[in-house]
């Protein structure tokens, strides 16, 4: 008991370790993976209080209060709802025990301490998160360009229509096309499955 309390006081319980794929079935997060929908764990960090489970569809964070409490709060962040940004990897100094993996998922900011012996796999998840964040930013940029172009076309035609029935009908039809196109572009910008990215960067 004293050892656990001391570990909490020193913050050592928060230093995570990368779990090997053959041990994924031993962690709590595995119970909440949507295997029925093809969800798969690609990377997992576990400390005495928390689990950070990166799947092809989402990040699952099993959030614990302390190493001596069994209470856990499961939080799920689906990638199509939460953009990944500000990905950073802070390497350890000479006397440091840990490396920090930092990133944001939407408005939620994560800073995960991982033992420095896991630097190599940490480089892999860093690369994967960078690639996903770049993909998300690129898709939003493309969506913005589509929106601007369609806005200009619809506005121009509406101005030309004035009181002319035919042009007004054309403007109305084009506006409907605009809404459908924008909806399709929005869906394209919200990719749900990032298996290919994880498979490219995460070494088994």
C-alpha cells in the first residue's frame, strides 16, 4: 500500500508503457472496442491510472483518478467528430524518465507521459497522428474551396435573376445542387476509418 501511495505522490504511476499487440486482450479497453463494426486496436499506452487506446475509428481513453482507485471513466473520441491537431513529441532529457506525446482531439488536449524506453514505438504513433492531422486539414481546406466557389456562382446567378422567372428558377435549382454538393463534400471531409494510415506507420 505504501509503495502505491508513494508512486502516486511522485507521479510515477502516470508514466505509461506501450502495450504489445499480443497483450491487447488483457487490457480493459479491449472490452469496449466495436469489433462488430470492424474496429481494431493499433496502438495502446497504459499507465497505472489510464489507458489510451488508438483504434482505426477512435481514441478510447480509460481515465482513472489514481492508482489506488478502481474507478474508471471511459471516454470515446471518434475521428470523424474530432479533428487531430497540434501533434508534438517531447523527448526525454538525460535524467528524465518519460517522453511526452501531445496532441489535441477537437477541443480536448492530451499530454501522455510514456517511459523513455518506448521511444521507437512512440515515433510510429507520432508519425501516424501527424499524417491523420494533415489529411484532416487538407480535406477541410478542399471543403472550404468548394464552399467559396459555389457561394460565388449562386450569388452571381441570383443577382442576374432579378425579377426574371426563368433565371429565378435556375437560381433555385442551382441552390439545391449547391446544398447537395456541399453535403457530399462535407461527408468526404469526415473520413471515419484510418486503418491504412496506422498500417503504414505502426510496426507490429
